[in-house]
C-alpha cells in the first residue's frame, strides 16, 4: 500500500510535543526507518489519561487509528529502530535491535519526565532478520492490559498508549489478526545496548551511550562504578516487587533488561495462581532459567553482563575487575533486603527485620504444600479468608499464633497489608479469555479488564469474579512470545 505521508499530515489535528534526543546520537546507535503502512487500521483503545500526561492534544483526530498504526507519521517525529545486542537464554547474540518496533520520538511530560513513544508491530526494520516485523492481536492486548495493571500496582513499567487493529493477517502457527501497540517508556536503553558497543570494542560509542544514560536516568552517577550501583539498586527493587506480586517476566534476556529499571517487553509474562517457587509459564523456557524464584538470580547475572560492558570505560579496566566483582557479589543481599521489606508489609510489618524472614518463609512453605492461591492468600490475611484456602488449616493456625503476636505492636498492620496485597491481578485465564473474545471481534472483556485493574488494591464487588483462580479446565499451562 503506497502512502502519501504529506496528505496524511496535512489533515492531522493530533499534536505530540516531540523533543527528540536519541535521534541526535550518532548514526551507529540506530537505523532510520519509518513504520510500514497497514491495510485497514481501526482503533481498539487510546489511553487518554496517559496521553494528557504526555502533553498530547487532539485525541478527537479522526486519523487516530492511522497515526498509531504507522500509516501517518506525526509532525516532529524522528522514526528509528534502535541497535542493541544481548544474551538470550545465556547465549550471546552480537546484534539484535528493534526488529518489529519503531521509536517515533520522545516527549517531556507535564511531570517533567522524558519518555519514548514507540510503535510495536509496525513492520520490518534492518534488525528484523527473518521476521515480518509484525505483531498479532493477542500479545498486543496482553501487553496493554498487563503493563497498565502493573502501573496501577505501583510497579515501574513501560505503559500502553494505544492499540490498533491492522486489518491484516500475520502468520504464526496459523493466520492471526494483526495489531500495533504504542508503548511508552522512560527509555528503551537496555543492558544489551551497552553490550553491543563493548563487544565491538567501540569505546567512543560506549562512552557516548554512558554519558547519555547518565544524563537521562542517573544524573547523580559520577563514573561507571556509581552508575552500576544505581542501576543495580533499581533492578533489585524491581525484581523484589515482581516477587511480592507473584509476577513472572518469562524472558529476562539482557536485551529485555531496561537500564531505567522499568519492566519491559511483556512477552510470555504471567502471574502465579497457586504458589510454587519453581513456577514457569514461558513455552520457550524449558529449563526454568526465568522461572519465578530464579528471577532474583538472573537479575544478578544480567547486572554482571552490564558490569563487564562498563569495565571498558574505567581508566584501568583490569584493576577495576575486583571492585566490580565485589559489587555484583553484594547484589543478592540487596535483593534479599528489598524482598524482606516487600513481604514484611504483605504480612503487616511496616519495617521488617531479618528475624521476620522465618515468619514469611514459613507461610510460603505452607502455601506451597497446600497449593493455595498466592494473591488470595495474602489478601485473605486482611479480610480473614486466608484460612479457608487451606485444605488442612492446622499448620496455618499455628503460624497465625506466631504472626498475630508479631504484629501486635505494629501501628497499622491492616493498612500495610491492604497497600501491599492486591485484590486483583491479571490472571492468565482471564487474559486468554479476553484474547479469544477479541480475536472473535468482541473487545468488551479487554475494556472490562482495563477498568478492573485500574484500582487493583480496592475491594470491588463488580469485579468479584475476577478474584477467582482458574478452574482445572481453565489453567493456562504455557504462555508464548509474540514472535
């Protein structure tokens, strides 16, 4: 389909206040590329509150679907596909890059925060390799719902600005309806962005990238060592928060590990129903590398890869190896401290101390043995329904005696638990139900889930059915990447 971009732009009333900085970096950081037009774009959703936060005006533009499908490039955009590398399941791939995404540009929102606006599923780029550069409807809707739910849960995350049907089919295992997601992030810089230049020995580009990342995300960092410290702190806090919510990213490759400390790339992601630390959903994670409990270890591994890349920027890289290694070896304790703080609040302890870890792990062991629902058990500590989830509550009753004695002196244990334990999470079977309905042309479940997950910590009688875990026939055994 040919596109006369000027005719599109001439009738456009949508205004995005672009202020692009990544596009000003050297050409070695990206490839200039425009999104490929689609046959018949139709708007599924536009996130109006987020759009207003970004300073976007003109949301009544009749061309909204065309714009967010990539058929029309807004004035001020500077479309490009970013270059990066990455370790995928432990194997280094020397060149990856945005194979089905185009960064339109950046805005500085009303809150003063700079954010990327990226189209995902917008066609081939120089980094597509053998891929078609497209996305099918299911992963687009999953990322929209889950990323917005994560934001409402208080988790640092990329967000969804728009979703559009393309009117075309994409071929995966079978022909499926195509879609494009518009994603917003504080940046799309990844561990793999540093890796690609370090591996090539391109120290000048690595230094430019470092200076850019510091200015954009960590202005307090004074050198690669303090930068590494800052990134590690954010990643430790992020993964501990994932664990506290039963979230499993599913594919924590270094190219899916954001320097900003946001959750990025919702591929085979999932939330646990019944608690088990070895839970894995991703269909491509055959050995549990990125399972629930493994996430604490793999983020340390990812930070070790970042540290390796940053060593090249030190005045004496060899002399810095020992200091950088010590930082990485200290990270597990950093994660444990964050984990203790998060899980302490989940059982009503505002400032947990190391001795409280036994109380937490004893409850988790009971939950594992009884296969109780992770989210409903913790929320049940608030509303008194947790005991009902145990087939044999004897162990829970014993644990409760110790627990009530521990929180007796807390100022507001119920308030702490309500703030830490959501009523609702995006459950896998509900996401799959929503996707199947949308494939059949019914978006009502998509909109209902977005409305429900906007306030996940509040009791909501209208969404009581969404609290329920899956029936045996509804259990989702595996989740899949969009590619």
